[in-house]
C-alpha cells in the first residue's frame, strides 16, 4: 500500500484547494500497465472516500488520458510567435532556479525537459534562494510560488486546454511524493480551477502578488510545509 494526495478545487473561503490523502494499492514496477493499476486504485479509493462527489483526472506522463499527459510539466509548453521556439514548463522551471552558489542556468530553457532536470549543476550549486525567469525575479516563499505561477500562466496561453481542465474537480499525480518534493502539477491545476471559477483569473495573471497571497492562505489552511 502507498499514499498520495489528491487535490480538489475549493470554491469557498480563503483556501483555494483541498488536499486529500488517499491510501491505495501500489504496483511498484516501472511498466506503464502497473502505473495504470496504481492510478485506478488511487482514483477508486479517492471516489469512495469522497462519496463520488468529484471528477478526478490524473495529470502526469503516466495518465491514460491524453489531456493528463499534455498537462505534465514535461509536456506542457508554449511556442513563441516570433521565432517558433518551444519551451516546456519543466525546462523553464529548472533553468530559472537561483542557488546560493550559482544560477540561474537559463541555457536549460532550450534543453529537453529530461535533460534540464538531470543537469548536474542543479545538484552542485547549494540551496535554492529564488528564481529568475528571463528578467523577472521571484522569491522562494512560498516554496511553490514560482512553479504555480509558471504552470498557470503557461496553461492560460492555450484557452482550449484551459476549457478542458474545467470539466474536472480534482487532480492527481501518481509520481508526486510529498516526502521527496513540493511542486505538484495536480495542486497547480486544482488551484487554477478554483481561481477561474471564482472569477479571479484576470487579476491573478496581472498581479503575481495576488497569487502569492492566495498560496500563503491556502497552504496554511492545508497545514502544508511548502510555506517554508
């Protein structure tokens, strides 16, 4: 057995998403069919726990749904209009990290998601102290702030993709383990759904501080350690 969080868009109060921990049967092999079994077990147990109230989507490269695969940070991307350059969320995120002893390594913007994530400099430059996205600076508080901002803004460049997301109420990422990482595309999606349904998308896109304040309140109410 294993445990993973499922994130639900919350449309009332100060908290914009709810985190539900779900225990499920884990098929630990790397084979895709085993991941499918794990996801099915996760979703079945989530639906039972929440009395079938929510439509849930697996958002990862292991998803059976094409939409879920597209929403993986490894695949989610935008293409510039002026020179047709493709940037993935994963490469932009990794290349924007500012460390105690180096960075940002913005050459990673132009690498594949996998190559960017595995770049040795990311592990040899000390602790992350902030982010620099092209010429924009982001502080490292809350810890997921820049990732959520980048993920949400990238999705909003594709209105058709945004519309598809709104069909779902809850999101999972079978590869996200809160014991080892803090950034999660499933949480970003629940956050985005809530923002849209509350009619606050425009202000979030125009004012990054507004998103930061939302995260601080939401993480606090979920007792998340991602504030620090």
